[in-house]
């Protein structure tokens, strides 16, 4: 299943590259494309810290100040759900992403952004922390994801390669159906700090 999600991330990156190529075909000045990967620490609002992995692709518009694109994020952490259920959880999110870079010409270039999308969550089997509580949910569930971010980037060796760092804060829902048919809502969002590399084309 993780391979399928990574495949989706590659499709997102490929689609952004195609969009850039199509735009360049009919224009003298092409819109830059920024592709990045990163990792960091994720701290849920309820639960214990874990880690996250990020892949993103954006097209720069308006003199490269407005970035529009998509991102894929994987998170692994221990959630604290209702009814004293504390499972290890893997989450997979695909989001539409918008970033504003007010000073792209600066050596240390700050930016802010928002991302919104959908999320799939998987509770790991055999990782029940508080037996003899019996799970009354399926391993897989879904929900929504919304976050805000602030970050910076600096060039490395060349103007095409950058190191970036970001702080993220957001909300994510875990929506699942209990065995009695009732729908349960849990909060699995939190805060994160990450760093990575970004290539511009």
C-alpha cells in the first residue's frame, strides 16, 4: 500500500512537470517548476511524536512569488484516540498547496503557505498499547487535512538547488465507523518541523 501512495506522489510530480512543459511551449519566458523532498519531526495534538516525509511540486507564477502545486506527506506517530485507544498510526495525505514568496531574490528567502486535501489513516495491527481494550474499527480510515506553514530557503552551490526549512501547524480528521454503525471523529493533526532539498527547473 505504501508503494501505491509513493506512486501517487510521483504522478503529482510528473503532472507538475508536464504542466510546466506545456506552458513553456507557447511562451518565451517559462514558469519555473520547484520540486522538493524533505523529512522532519511530527508532534500530534494528542499522542506521541513521530516523523514525517514530504514530496512536493509547485509552479512559480507572478515573478516566482506565487507558487501553486501539490504535495504528498507521510506521517508515522502514536495517536491518542477516543476510548483510551493509543495505536501506532500511519497517515498518507495528498494536498493542494499554495505558497507566497515575497522576496524570491533574497539569499535567505522567507515564505508562507496553506495546504488542503484528503488523508488516509492506517492503524497498525499488533501495536495495541492498552490491552485488553478491543478495537472496534477497521485498520484503514479517511479524513481531511488542512495546515498553514512558514518557512525559508537558501541556495546551495547553485541557484537551482536550495535547502528549505518549514514549520507546520494543522488539523486532520480521522473518520471511521464503529461496529455498531456509529461514525467516530478523531483529531490526528498537530505541528511539525522539517527540512529538505528543493530543485528548480
